[in-house]
């Protein structure tokens, strides 16, 4: 079992290096779910968006501070509901990050896991990817012979979240 706040440490010649095990494990779970679903090439930005959205979901939903292989199967339903289309996932992420950051400040213990989760969230919010316009009316504005239809710049989380949800569903 991995405990948030109980990162592994190694001696670095006088100082200690905290290893963000909880975040790395959440990222690993997300990566495996997406690879199993075989939805897109692992080298694509879309894959990264899906992995980061899923990793945030896994990491932030771990309210008991531990992740384990056994808990992954029991958490699939929770992750499905959190990533569902009609859920305010982005608000939930912001609230959980704020809550966990406040806890870390109160305890006086910096969290490398939380820092990486924050970096992933900033990337998902600030990065836009060119994606199919799902709100476009069929036939309007598309060029004849264009297979993909109209595209729009979309925040990475809005693309990654449904990909993550589908990957969980396919698992």
C-alpha cells in the first residue's frame, strides 16, 4: 500500500529526496487504463490529456490516503461517476486541490505528490488541443471531402476527461 504523505526517501548526501509515490502510482494506473483501451497513440497529446485527467481523478479520489492494486478494482465505479459527462469534474478537481493544499500548509509538510498533481492540472487547464467540434451542425461549415469535420481549440481537460472515462468503461 502507498500512503499519501509517506513518500519514500533516499539519502542524497545530507538531504532527503521525497519521492511522489502516490502521484506516480496514480499516473501508472491512468496510463495502463488508457493503453488497455487502445484509444490513441501513447505519444499523442490526446493520450497525455487522458492520462493526466485520469491520474488526477485517481489521486484526488483517494480520500483515505492509500492506493493499492486491490483498491483499483473497487474504485473503478467511483472514477466512472467522477468522469461522467454530466459531472462538474473541473470544479471537483479545483476544490480537492485547494483542500489538499490547505492541509499540506497546515501540516507544514510539502507534498511532492500534490505539486505534480497541480502541474498536471495547470497543463490540462492552460493547454488547448485542436479537436472535432462536437457542437457543430452536420454539413455546416465543413469542406466537401473533409473526413474529420470542423475543429475547435479545446482545453486539454475537456478532451482528456471523456477519453479517460471511455478507457475506464472499456477496462
